[in-house]
C-alpha cells in the first residue's frame, strides 16, 4: 500500500529540515519505504479536508490505505513497528527504545519549543531579554542529564533506534542557539544522526521543495 505524508508547501525554515515532516521522511528512509508527499499551504491546513486528517490543522500526517495518523511520535512508532530496522527485537530493549522516543518529545522538546516561542513570538516584548536566559537554562538541565547518560556511546541504548531518530530530530532544532556546542558529546551525537544516509536522503528531499529560489 502506498504511503503519503503531508508537508509545508514552503517551510518557513527555507529548507533547514526543521519542520516535522523531516523526521517522518527520515524514518521512512531508514526502513526503506517509498512515500509520496502532499504539499499544503498554511490556509489549506485549516480547511475541512485536512482537518479531517489532522484535528489540529498541522503537518505532517501519514496515510497508508485506510490508516490516517498525525503526531510525529505516533507516526514514527507506527513506522518502526510495521517495518523492521528501527526497534530492537528483544522485548525490553524495544521498550527502552520507545521510552527514548517519549523522552525526546515529552522531556527534551518542550523547553526547546519554549525557546522558539521566546525568540519568534515574544522577541519584541519588553521583558523578552530578561526571560530568555531563564528559557535557555531550562533547556540546559535536560541537555546536561542527557549528555551524562549518553557519555561516550554512539547511541542512547545500543544500536541506532527510533529513540535516537526522535532525539536527534528534537536536538537539531537547537543548533542555531549554540546550546548544543556546550555539550560536545551531544553535538557529536546529532552529527552522527545527520551523517546517516537515510537522514541525508530525507534532508535532500525536503530541501528540494523548500530551498529559497532566486527571483
Ligand atoms: N506535536 C505535533 C507533531 O509532532 O506532529 C506538532 C506538529 C507541528 O508543530 N506542526 C507544525 C505545523 O503544522 C509544523 S512543524 N505548523 C502550522 C500550524 O500550526 O499552523 C513545526 C515547525 C514549523 C516551522 C519550523 N521552522 O520554520 O523552522 C520548524 C518547525
């Protein structure tokens, strides 16, 4: 059955791969599944046809036969469970890899999203410069803990898994802030993720759509 995902018609990041379709593309590339992409404008995302697929009017969605999914955590877990290669076979190791997926979206990503809001939405407020250091510190705490846990390992728990895919995807959003560089093993971890051929293919596919064009 063919797979279709949705993505921004033109991502505001201009092809830096930060919109969440990139992580879904990456998972599909890792498991070797071809997919199609339906591109949506911001307006189209809020229309009934898309709201029927995604109640919050966002991208990405995932369609395969009768199945429609939204939320990248759920989509990537589904891909990992349906197709081999992103989750260990052994039951406990599998549960731990899934735990890392949840840790990425529940424990590490929320303060990172606060930083995006602090910069992009609240940046002009009179209290913005006072708040920013607090927001940055709230990111440093889980980063320091993650860095301690990762230590000198390549991946969070044995071989590369959907847990690493999700964690690297979340951490990538921090690159421009400089915070990742405070934790060299995390910066190297993210670079290892980005160096994977599947990530490279996913990145190139979104760049082909989003790269700024002349004129
Ligand atoms: N929890 C959901 C998930 O994980 O799937 C969140 C989905 C989500 O935030 N989707 C965003 C969206 O559709 C795109 S990815 N936004 C449009 C809207 O809400 O109207 C978030 C995103 C957007 C832009 C950049 N960027 O330009 O750097 C990065 C990430």
